[in-house]
């Protein structure tokens, strides 16, 4: 099966503490995807590296690594669930936190 990766829908937390949908909900389901928290502060667009928070359930990601929100340290990645229909929400403490993402 051939797939064509495309950029994630959002790859920056514009306002710290306000979650964004990196991968929008898709009733037909997605083929998969990857979100990554860069290891270097400069790649995150920040002075100091910080965690990124991911919630694939359609709920807004919190700033706590518990419940349905997962904490990604610098250099860690998240694999989106093949067939997932819910949005994947991302959050970070600081405004302007950049991350990498593709979906298919």
C-alpha cells in the first residue's frame, strides 16, 4: 500500500498552555503519523528545551503527563494510531514551542 506523508495540521503551540490539534479529527481515520519534540532548544524555538504533551483521544492535551495526556521529553516522538478518528492535541508550557509532524 502506497502512502503520501503530508505535514501535520499544526506544528507550533502558539500560546503556552493552550492546546492545538496537531492532527485534526478525521471521521474516515488516518493512516498514521509521527509527532516529534525536537531535542535542541533552538529547534523548539525556545531558549531552553521543554517537554511536549500529546493527547490522542480528542480531549485537549494538558500540561500534566497523566490520564490520556503523554509527556514527550526533548528528542522523543509519538506515533499516531493508524485508523484514528479523533484529533491529536498537543500542548507546551511556553508560547512558540515548535515540533515536527507528518501524517498519512
